[in-house]
């Protein structure tokens, strides 16, 4: 009798877990579709970018689309890096550089969803950040694994740079103990947006 009750309990927990995963997956898919539509049809340039370096974007606002063609990775980038944002797509660390600006643009995403393809990234891969004002093209310069407390990877840079961060190892079950970091630099001959240099 106790065994039957335990079996039923596990079945209920399993169904609830599957339902939650389905809900999160559908929410992420909807957020990606809505974000792409907003980038392509609705978002005025001034809603995202401002010549005022003190301007801040609202948490969860659509910022850009990140594409790494060789990996077939394409995701909408939202402002912020909390779980509420990272469940919907890649997140832009508030205060870091904007696409094509001087400085370090930092983007994060979950290793088991939007940034899973990063496990196959290579030095020399091209990354494009499509933003309402313009596209910014980057080339992967390095990859490294760091500890969560190694926040130097977030530091500003004198030249335009892109830093992608996700948890590591990719196959780890549970809260992964390390961080996988991709550093890319603005592609040669790509224009630098001087009008929005961040403080």
C-alpha cells in the first residue's frame, strides 16, 4: 500500500515537472518570437539607443539579436541578467557597452538552452549582434573557463569587445561550478560607434 502511494506520488511529481518544463519552453519560444518581431517591425531606434551615456534600458527590454552562423545560434538579447530574463533569451549585463560601442558588451545565457551551442565555438568564429541602429560584427579571439568569482572578464575594455558567459561544464547536472567565457573583438574594418561611448 505504501509502495503504491509512493509510486503515485512520483508519477504526479514527474507530470508536474514535465508540465513546468513545457511551460518554460513555451514561454521562451513566445518571448523569442515577440522579441524578433519587435526588433524587425516596431522598435524605434531611440527606444534602445541614446546619445546620453547615462540612459538605462528597462529590465527585460528587447535590445538586439545575437547570431553565430556556424553554430546555428540565434537568440534575442534582452536587457538584464536575472533569471526572469535568462529564461527568455540572452541577457545584456546592465551598464556594459552596447553593440558596436567602445567597451565590453557582456551577454549571458543558460548553458542548457540558448547558449548550449557555445560548447562548439572556435577562435575565428564570426558573431553578429543585430541592433535597431546598426549591426556589429565580432570575431572570436579566445575562450576560457573561470570561477564564478573571476569577475575581471566583465571589466570595461578600451576597444569594442563582446563577452559571452554561460555556466560550465555544459553536461553538468545541477548548478554548474564554473563559467565558460567567450571573448570576441570587433571585426577588422567594422565601424566603431563613437556617439555612445559608455562611462
